C-alpha cells in the first residue's frame, strides 16, 4: 500500500524526501524483512498471551521421547503470528498488481485456512486426527491446480528465451555493363530474444540449465501442445502438495521447521531477485523471468517472519506453529519455486523436507512388507520422521546409529547446518555445467 501510495504521489508530481527509495527492489525487500521481523517479535508476544487465554494448548501423544511430556499445554496455532508477519509487510511494500505477488498472497491465505481448519478441529473439536487426509490433499491439490492453470494461461507469466525468427532481406538494386540488375529478396533465419509462454524449467548439471516438459510428451502438434502443458500442470500440483506436507512432517521439534524454512526462503529470494534482473540472469546464464523480482520482496517478509518467530519457537519453545504454520510454509515454498522455475532444484534445496518425507514412506512400506513376509513388522529407523530417529534408543531397526539418543537442541542445530550446506550447494549449481 505504501508502494502504491508513493507511485500515486509520483504521478501527481509530488516529490517527498526518500520517495525514490521505493523504486528500488532492494530497499523494499529490506523494509519487508525488517517489518516482518519486528511484527513477529513484538506482536508475537501478545498473540501468544491471547492463545494462552483461549487455552489453545498442544495435545501431546506419548511417544516415549525425552522431554516430550513437558511440552504439553504449550500454546499452538502460532502460525497466526507467521501469517500476519508475512501478509502485512507484503501489502505495505510490494507491487500488488504483480501477478506473482497475487498468486503468492492467494496461496498464503489458502494454506493458512487449511492449516487453521485442521488445528481448529484438533483443539476445539477435540479430534486428534484433525481434517481427513483426503480433504487436506484435495484442498492442497486444488490450489496447486489453480497455480498450474495460471502459469499455463496467464499472459503475464512468461520467460525470455532465444527464438529463431525468419527475416526477409530487402532487394538490392545494382548496375553493371548490361544494365540494371536486381538481386532477388531472400529470407534468413536469425536468433533473437523474446518473451514467450514456455514449459521450460531450471535443472542442475545440464549445460543449458534448462529442461522442457514437452520432452516428456509422446505427441507432437496441437495435441502435443496440450499434453506438455498437462504434464507441467500435474508436476506443479505434485510439487506444491509435496512441499506443504514435507514441512508439516518436519515440524516435530522446537525450531526445526522454522529454521530450515527460513534458510530455504533466503535462497528462493536470491533466485527470484536474480531471475527478475535481466543483467544478472544474462551473466549467470539462467532463465530471465520478467517481473519475477517482486517475489524477492515476498520472500524477504517470509524470512523475516520466520526469524522473528524463532525467537519464541527455539528450544524450549514458548509456542508451536501447528498445521496453521507448517502447511502454509510448505505451500509458499512450493508455489515460489514453481513461479521462478526452480522446482526441480527442491530435492536438493529442501533436502531436509525431502528426506523427512522419504523416511516416513520407507518406514511405512517396509513395516507392511515385513509384517506380511515374516508375520511381524520391522523398522528401518528407530522412529519416523527421521528427526525422531535420533531421539530414540534401544529399538531394533536396520539403522541403529547413533546408539544413544541425542538432545533435541543438538539435533535441530545439526539439521540447520545440513540445510545451510544444501542451500550453498543449490546456489553453486547455477554455475555447474
């Protein structure tokens, strides 16, 4: 709103001191980060008190983890703090007419509603299961489908690519000994840059850093065109749903999902800023996505909100984000990655979320397989998701290291370190060919 107010005053010819700063993406990103951080820290305290007054406390299922029962009654649904800390700075400092911002705001609100409804059912309806898995997946898939269709049909979502264009050379008239001779016109094919709708995305270890989903289509022509976009949209739905659930599974220790998501947010913000700047994109030989730089403002608010929330969510946590926060964070990460065409980098960048989700699937399928084969279920990990594996000891499993349980704070810190390493590797992949 402040951004649009400044633009309005500029159109009126009113020049205020410092007004020009709002034209710089870097200034607005810093302003969004700072505002989100301050809201999360200072307003967070009051929101936590309100949650406590409403007796919205965490119900703990006894899993035999050290210090677990001490967390009983800790205020939950702290995702409200994160939501407000993201939305307010974005509304203040970003371009609200930008299609990428519009989609991110819609996604944030949508996933917040899903998570809030899930927590509401758990806390107030006393139903520990919350929303049914089918209902949650359907709601996540619907948002993913909406984003996919927007990417497919919205004319403002384009990329700048090298295209081959045919140009006609003008006839030349020349004179020789026999009279006037005319050189016939000719058509040549030249290489130019143009903004087009595309199903291309970024992929590591490839010379051009690009992968086109049309390569997966077995058809050509008009039907092939529909097929490639259908594949792309399905991929978008899968990515957004997987990210949302991945963060939700990771949210099992104080500060784990918060810190890891903040690291991912920083990298995605950098990618958005680079992809939205034609000079940087040309230098790094990465895809230039016009107007995507505004995403950097959103991700700055995202990161600031999480760092501020970590003030209260670090061990020992004074508040939990609940599904209100975790589903929203994963959804934002997935949507952002899709919009800046970096979704195929997520298994590396979001390696923590990926491995956490994979550990649950592996544990579940292996348990069912061994129960069918041997009459009793066996485990790969002491406990899934993976972070709980390091909290348990004395449980027979394939991977029994470490033998002794580790303190929660140490596990979280080490996961953060791994997340930072993965972030550096992901950025480095921009220059690896």
